[in-house]
C-alpha cells in the first residue's frame, strides 16, 4: 500500500509582556534602560522564564510532500512516536489509516 505524506510547519504569533519593574527585579545591580529592557525580555523568553500573554494561530505551510510505501510509513510512525514503538504493526497501520477527520452528515 502507498501513502501520501506531507510535512508542514504551524505558525503562531505569540506575545509576551513584562513590566519595567518585573524586568528590573531580574538584576537590581544594573540600571535598566530601554535597550536592556528589550534584551532582558528576549532572554526571559529564550530561557522560557515568562508566560505568554496571548497567541494566535496563523496557519500551516506545507514544507514537502511525497509518496511512500508501508515500510517507510511505519518507520516515520516509529520515529515520530517513539513512545508507541511497542504497538503491533496492525495497530500502527490502523492508526495511520484513520487520519481523515470524520464530518457530520
């Protein structure tokens, strides 16, 4: 059996806000200015030390598409779902083949 596979990226717009006081509390030895506010905010985001204010889903972009065989589909399944590698082959195939969204009639 052949399978069509697409690799996509999902894009979100995420917004963060921290007050001057919160940022200054990160380092009280250095006087905060606008440049440091931006740098420290970026650092807290990079270090995952701040919660987002909001996010908005902007869509998916198709990166690549291909036609693959069953063996390749099972390899992708195992690579992407390593916590399910112990599933029997039949269960994996059933999972792969049930990807269409069922629409209400």
